């Protein structure tokens, strides 16, 4: 691999594959295509490869994962095939899965094992909930296993074709093979709200909140929004170091993942150009044939692969004349916008959550949730709908410097704050450029209610509004998944019915990003699946 900021020498041949965007899915796709003998060049508009999974300095001496911030969904097959551990990737498991701040001076630990969660519940006198824990996890686990079985498979697009008919029938057979109670569990998790699901299982508000948080991560929704149980399940299919359902820190930040991927692309002979934004996809005789870059260069290629959100691809990078009218109309209605606000904070000391007691160290190395109840999350969502931002936002905090001292000077720390809900479109025509500082103060004040020293320990911070996330990383309306994870935009309907097989309405043009099956998160799966389909077409 050559990573360059200047046009390559004219003597270098045109690539077989021109790939737009060097995010983790683009790098994954490129690595598999290069291994198959294709000449691949990635064109990245930013000055760093990695897309939203990057580690950058946000204040002198302080580095952190800029956007994506935690690891679990990265598929183990991709980790092995791309030799990520050999290229230096180390993932450190959280000692707790999460610690939920219920109120100043009180919190609830989740995990690391089910037995630990049961012990924490028993100490609270929640005997009935302890008795239901195993059954609940078995219930959810049945649906998660079905989802896992679909991850590396291409969804059907036209059941009139034998291959697609076989794929659809295969899924149907897998569902029918489940016992009837398992079928009910799958149906429930794909259709119900997480709140209704959890209210039917448990009584303890903190336990329901700790489980329910995953149902709104990256989703502009209440835990009581129908379909939010699927989002909960989507966050449960991952693993860390072979342990299912576990989350962890990447040593060196999330950029360690994409730098390891880039190193493997290098080993396989790929090429990455930085500071190379794409103006449009070139189409001749009805087929994608290359790219036009913002600097005026024209790149010819046999295939074009786009690691961008599908709405941007179909409405901005293609001439309207080559996109069917029904596809353009559907893309205008494509649901995107996760109401996420992302902060990185430099700290002079660790936040003091008085409730931690003897578990203080474990708390700081785990996920810290400020979302005391399902009702709190529901109100945060309603508040944002009414006022543009939650006056009591949901906040997830990670402090990776507790396990990785390379990120900041000795005696200091860095924290990642993932915050919701902040509407991409503020009322009254107000711009996020004007509202960003107000939102950042609101987040800091919210955390300080639970850790009183937090506000005064802030040395510096960076804040990314939904608008900033779109500008910097191409996330539509700040949507970290490249599009909402709803039944209307999943599996065979992601991004659209008829185009779920990583191909687009333009022959020779493929989609390898999170807007394709199975959706968002740092998994690499869309890139892997897209590479397989392109190689079939070759």
C-alpha cells in the first residue's frame, strides 16, 4: 500500500476497483479484493484513513477515539483474515459491562457475568428479577443466534431468481426449525419496543434501564418506540476475545483497528489516497466506469465501490439521469438521523461517582451510563422532539485512559461521551454552529450532577453536533449507522428493497458501508459481504 496525499505517478495503471472512502468497511472490502488479485485504490476525502473509527489529538497532548469509541461488533472472521492482532490490535475487556448512575450517590453494576448481575440484584432485594435473568437471556439469545446466522449472508433481492429464492427459503427454514417459543422470541424482538419487552420481564428500574440503553444507542427513538427491541438485539451479536456479548477498549483508540486494517491492505498491494474527495461517480453506457475527483482528475476503473451513506451516493455522487426516479424518491425518504452528540474531554482527575465504593476502579474502566430509567430515556426523546435537545440528556461515558496511558499526559485522563438526544434540525431555524457550545455545557452539567467534580476537572473538550458528524464523517444528519435500523430498512430492505445485495441501480457500482446489511457499528461485515458479491460478478 502507498498512502499518499499527492496524485500517483502517471505510469501507475488505472485500478480495477476505485473505492470511495477509507473507513473500516472500505478498508475491509479493499483487503479482500486485493487478496483476490484486483488492483484497488481507495480515495479518502480526509487527511487520515479510518472514517469514523480514528484516533486523533483533540487538545495538545490528549488523544482519543474521535467518533466511534468502543469495540464488540468487529467480526472475528474479519479480525483473523485481516491479521489485525498481528498488526498490533489489542482489545481490553471491560471489567463491568456497564455501571448505571441511578442518582447522585447510587448506582447499579451490570456484569461482567450474569452471576455478577444476579448478585447485584439480590443485594437490592430483587429476588423475582434474579429468578428471571437466565430465562430472559435465553429468550434474547435465540433471536441473537438467528441474527448471527444472517450476518455473513447476502439478503435476497428478487425471489424470481433461483439464488435469491434459495436464500429466502433458507431463512424461512431456519426460522421454522426453531421451537415455537423461540419463534415467538424472534418475532417479539423484531417487532416490539424494548421498553414493553423489558417491562414484561423485570421490575427493577435500574436493571431495565441498563438493558434498555442499547435499544436507543445511535437511534433517535424512545425505548418505547416500536421496533427498538431490534436495536437492543443488534448491539448483542458481538464479542471480544471470543467472549460473546462483551464490550472492550481498543488500545490506542479505535484508530488502532483501522490502522491495522490499512497495514493489511498494504501487505496485499492496495493503495490509499488521502485528501482526495470524490466529486462524482462516472457512468458510461449505463455502467459505472470510474470517478471524478474534486481536484479535476478522472479515474477509470472496472468497478466502483462506495463506502458512503446510500442517500449521499444516490442523490449527490450520481447524475440524476442515471438513477431511476423511484430510487431517487425512495432515497429522499430514507430515514437517517440518530440525534447523537459526541464529545471528547480532557480531565485533570477521574470523575468521582460517590456510589462506586469498592468498585470504583472497575467503574472507571467500564461503560458509565447516565440514563437512570426507561422513563428518563423516554422523556429525553420527547424533550428533544419538542425543544431540539434533551434538557436531561442520556450520556454514556468511557474513560479509556484508565487502561491505556498512551492517550494523555501522566496524571490526567480522557473521556468519551456519547450523548442523546439532540435533534439534527433545531427549531426556529437555529444552526448547530450556534447551539454546539450550549449543548456541550448541558452535557457537562448533566454528568456533574452524578460526579460533582467532573465540571471543574475539565481541561478542554471537543464537541461534535449532528451537523459536525455529517460534515466530518459523512454521517447523514449525524446518523452513526448510515440510516435508521428499523424493519423498513433492515436485511432485504437495506437500503432499499431490490438493492440489498450490495449492488446498486447502476451496474458496476457497489455499496459497502453501514447503509447495507447488516447495518451500523464497527463490524466490517458490509465490506466483507460486498467484496464477495463483486468477486462473484467478476
